[in-house]
C-alpha cells in the first residue's frame, strides 16, 4: 500500500499528501479505547499524556496505522471534561466491512449500539449500517 498520494492543485503543482488522522474529543478515554479496540478491532498504536496541557491523546487504527499508509483515529481526552456537544456539522466516520449485518451483530453482542441496521442506502444499492461509539459519534459500516 502506498504511503501517500500525489494531489494536483490548481496551479499544476503536485503535493504529496495523505490523511493521517481524524480527532475525536471523548469524555472517558479508557472507555473509548475499549470500544475501538474490543468492539471495532482496532489497535491502540500509541498513547501520550500531556499533564501540563491537561490532556491525553490516544491513536488507534488497523494494522500499523500511518506506518502502513492507513489513517488513524486520534482520541483526545481533556482532563475534567466528560461530554461534548457534537453540533450539527460532524457527520460520521466510515469503515469498510465484508458483511454489514454480521458487523452489526458483532457490535451488538459486545454491548455496542446499532442505530441503523444493515440495508441498502437511500437512493442506492450499497449496503450500509450505522453504530455509535460511547460518546455518540456515528460510525458507518459500508459493505465491500
């Protein structure tokens, strides 16, 4: 798998870029790490405490994450903050799965919350499903 891609910009130059991570603020870091590792099968790639800044970061992903060209999820825990308002702007994360229905069953069997059962997307035929992490972030399963 390539570690980056070439992206053309308007003036014809080419920049080497890749998506490294998406950051989510969480109210209980250990609970969130458990969900992403035990329910979704990701690996905790690294964790770093910043006591002077009063926050902790945890990076999770599949395989070796960025080292293999994959994207990671950065979970940020700000000391003393237990909940966040997600607002109306954030949509969801998306994960490719072999079988969306089986993935929902697996999430449910591990205590996770399924918010949309597997089925064809509206106005299309792609099979999708939605689950939520412990902080209410939506995660879409796209059957491939």
